[in-house]
């Protein structure tokens, strides 16, 4: 499946959720498919989508969805394996 097709499929699920989308084309595609005021599009900040999503999840009670890619997550891969007691239940 092509990334833009996946974004089209999940767009209805993302609506009204707090969404942090990684840099570049995925952000542009999500914006074109279904721009929402609760979407945060990353521009020029490779590797920080997961960190921003974690901060949002820790700071407030709404669920947070982070759309990140393999290249963008590499600079902060350690966020993928923190102690389970440190992770909020509101991040996906």
C-alpha cells in the first residue's frame, strides 16, 4: 500500500484526535487529504514528532497519535522503549 492511500484510509479515524505528523511529504499529504485544527504538521524538525507527541500525551488527557517514519524516528529511537511505567496511556 502507498503511504498516501494509508493516510486516506485512516483520515476518518484521525479526525478530532491530536495528531503529530512527521516532516515532509507525509505532512503535506495529510494536510491535502483532511486538514484538521487538531493536526500538528512538522516542518524541518526531523526526529522530533515522537518527542512532541510524548510531551502532549504527558501534558493533557486526550489521546495523541504520532505519524512518524523509519528515518525520522532514528534520531530518537530510545523513546520507543522507555519503562512502561513512564509512558502515558494516551499516546499511540
